[in-house]
C-alpha cells in the first residue's frame, strides 16, 4: 500500500549526507486509479497543496490539505492515503503500510523551528505486524548545516538547513528541514516515516 501519484519529484543523494529535491517524471506508463471524490473536491476548491515523495520508490505526488484540527494538518492523496503534520513536522501516516500511528515531536519541533542546535527526545507509535501499536523513543541531536537558497516554482526562499540525527539501540535515521527563519515555517523536508516506508520528501507548494 503506497502512493503512486501524479506530478512526480524524487529525493536523490548528491553526496553522502547531502540531499537535494529535484523535479522529475517517472519513466514508462504509470497506471493510476481515478481520484477519490474527496480529493477531486479539494482540487476544485483549490485547497493548499503539498508534494510528498517516497524516497525508496522514487515516486511522489501532490496531496491536498483536507483538515486542520488543534494544530494538526491532514493532507490526502488522490487514492486517500494521508500524512498528518504539526508545524511542518510529520506526526502520522495512513495508507502506506506499517503506518506511523502517532508521535510526539514537540521537543524536536521547538529546536528546528527556532533554528537552534540541541538535543531532543521524540516518541513514535507504529502499527506492527499483528495490528498492535508499538511505541518507541529516540534521542535526537539537532544541528544547523547553514544557509540554503531554495526555489519552489516562482517563489524563492533563503532557508537554514537543519539536520536531526535520531536513534535508539535498534534504529537510526536522519531528518532534514529547510526552515524560513523569518517565519519559522518548514518549506521543505526529508522526514523518516518508519522502517517499512523509510523517508518521505515533503515540499510546500506556494499559491
């Protein structure tokens, strides 16, 4: 169960530890089911758009914002898969398999959005093989990799690239965030969604 959508972009590694989002199209004929009625309605309403890519599969597409509740934004794909963000931080997925059921990323978010280095603890709850929810904790180190100029369509951003290195005895992962220091907005990111699906590339689409 994975997203296979239109308007594709890939996340590629240029050098070890350095990532760049680039526009691309999938090769060959990509058979895609018709969009769900809910997604079609959001497109007609010109709801905000988010590009979401699955790094391991080199596939991606445009999601539309479906709901905002208590600071959590839920974005839906044309085949009804969803990601949920809190202040630009990934907190949940649905429809991918091995889903991230929920997470507490408040300590990491405080450092990333303030473009500050430091240590944080985050908690992830995953859906296991027996439909049991398993919660895991990670110790994370947030650091700055300096200024990065970023262009998305016709919009240009001067961002700080923040790196988050997380791990526990069983798992390690790296998250990257391109942050607009003036607003604290995360305009682009690479965030780990679990061992099943791996990292997701997320990029806001300016209106």
